[in-house]
């Protein structure tokens, strides 16, 4: 079974919005998170979707799911105090769902994705599913297009080869049994500051597979990102209308 776990529990302070969180910003009459959910809802390989959402916005999201006919969402859970906690809430909901279907967590792939990252493709989702089947995990990446500088603890700088450098994005996908084990170990060890799932899995020694995703797979975090999204949506609409 393949389950998408979409986390949309952040308030989006860097977007400077006052009326609503960034994942619910409207673009052409549709919230950003709906653009994201449609990608997974329409993918034939995705069996179910779980969303971790700001608790006070769950009723609004439920209304939008009905309006835009998103049919694969099986559970919406409240987000946590951090991205790590929100993802864990979603993973636990996915675990409860597969148990109700008598499916083992070792036989379940979860694709963890940001609710504000709506510019992935069907191919990216397919590649994630296939890579997890191959090696047990998949981190969607893009090539580094600029030089990376890594600051060491002693203040010195390391500059890795650009040709060998990748930038991690999402989805980040794993066997459900593995990612839950890592999260529960982090909880036991009171480690609550992992920046993303691949960082956690690397810390605990799991092998990480990678695929290259689209360059436009940005996270909508700032007003500039929103303008880029608006332009990309316009490009996609023109392609559909004019066959470009």
C-alpha cells in the first residue's frame, strides 16, 4: 500500500500573511494545499492520503476537500508543535489506517510531502514509489546549481564538489515501519529538532536512495515563492489550452 502523508501544520510566518496560513492562500480560486493534494489524489499508485493540519483549520480543509472532490483523504489529524511532530501525527494515523485494512507496516510505503510544495509531477511520485521498492527509501533531490559552503564546528569551511552535491526536497519516502521506528527512537531520546525526515533517517543509519525531481519543485515559503507558483500555474494552463 502507498500512502501520502501531507503535513500542513505550519503558520507560515515568513509569508507575512495575516488572514490565513500559507497553505490556504488562494490561487485562481483554489487553496495551495488543494493543488498539492490533487497530485496525489489523481495518481493511480496512491491508495490513501493522510493530512496533518492546523487544528483550527481542519473544518475549512474538510470543506475544500468536498468542493474540489479530493477522494483519497482518509484522515485529517491536528499538526504538532513542530514539523517533526506534525509528521509523526500523520504517520500514526497512517499506521492506524493500514491496521484497519490488515496491511503490515513493512508492506506500506509512505510519501511524506509538504502541503505547500504543489509543483511536483506524477513522474516524481512514481519514481518515489519505485525507489522505495528497490532500496527502502527515496529522497527527491535536485542538482546543486551553485557552490555549497559547509561551516564546520571549528569554524573552518568545507566546499564539497558541486558535481557530487544534491539538494533534498520532497517527497521523502520510506517504508512505514522504518520511519515510525526512527520517530519513536527520536521521541525516546528526546531529539525533537530534526529538520526533515531524511536527516532523521540518516542520523539513525538508514540507507537513503535518491531520485532527481523537477527544478520547479519549490516550497511556497515567501511572497516571492507565491509569485513563482502563480507563474508556473499559468504556464501549465497554457500548455493544456494551446498544447505547448
